[in-house]
């Protein structure tokens, strides 16, 4: 899914945006006000970043009265993850070494 | 958020050596060190040991199952200061006689869903881990 990957990489390439996303991953749900307090940028800037994150499917917003709570959608990162193949590659190369070892061993 | 999601990596290979010999390579520390990592492995169920990579990474392991010449299973956990980057998995080796040789099967399973995001962080955790593994492998080659 190269398109999905492109969007995710572009979205997370911005350090402020990535920091917001990481904070939501770490701490759970937050309002814009709470996020702004630690973001080091203005509230409109935080709102804009959250909008981009939402468009990429990385955050979910939950309106409650006049407040909107944002939470991380970690499953959206799935397209970036290909550790399964990397791990398989790791074991394949380990098995190469294992065969080398066996060839050197007695019996 | 999806519920517990277990992913599995399976690698199989026909090895031109009998199971008994392969078993030694899987269970004797000085031999394990030659193909996998430095370790203080003992083939006793419940024994805790570490696999130490050249890159400084340490895997915390515990022996879960020992069937001499047939199967070996241990946990393969990588602790990280940030829990989201933790890796918890179980590695199981199964040896099946195949002619004069052995069919070796490695199954690694049991990743929690939040480990996927750690990798997706694109800079940290798993990618770093694998990057260092790859550096290690390059040096080994």
C-alpha cells in the first residue's frame, strides 16, 4: 500500500505533528486545550495538525459538549509495519549461520 | 482499538544434518553463540537467560519447553523504557527427521498490537532494533 504509506510518512514527518500523535499514543485522550499547553505552538496550529492527523486516520475526535477529545488510532499505522518479513529475514540469515556451524561440527 | 492480535513468523529449512546434531547447536551455549547470539542458555524449563547482540541489545528469555531432539521453546522479549516499544514473543523450534537430515521449523509468535505502532513510529523501537540487527548481520557476513 504505497499510497497509504506515503500519507502516513508525510503526516508524521512534521515533528510537531508527530509529537502530538506520540503524546496521544502515550497518554490517551486529550482536548485541544490540554495538547496546546505542552505543544509549544498556538491552539489554531494544534487544531490544524490534529485535522491533518485525522485526515490520515491517525486520530479520532469525539465531541463532548463544547469540547472535542482526540485519541490516537494506532491501527492506522499498520501499513508501515512489515516487521514480519524483517523478522523472517533475520531468521533466514541466522539459519545460514546455523548451517555453516553444523558443517564445521563433528558427527 | 483491535483486541489482542497475534502475529506469527514461520521460517522452515531442510538441514542436511541429523536432529541430534542440530539439537546440540540449538542448546549448547557456545554453539548458540556461533549462529545466534551470546547467551547463558541452559536447556531446563523455567531457566531464565539472555541473548546479547553485538549491538548492545539484550533479549530476556525463559525456557518454556524442552523435548530433546524434537522441540525447544523460549520467550523472546525485548524491554524498552517506553512500554509501547516492548516486544513480547515466543520462539519455538521444531525438529522433524527428514531422510538423513532434519526439517527445522522456527515459529515466532505473540506480538501485542501496540508493538505495531511502535514500529510505525518510523524512527524508534522496532525499526531501530531491526536496523541494528541488519548492521549486525552485515558485519557477520
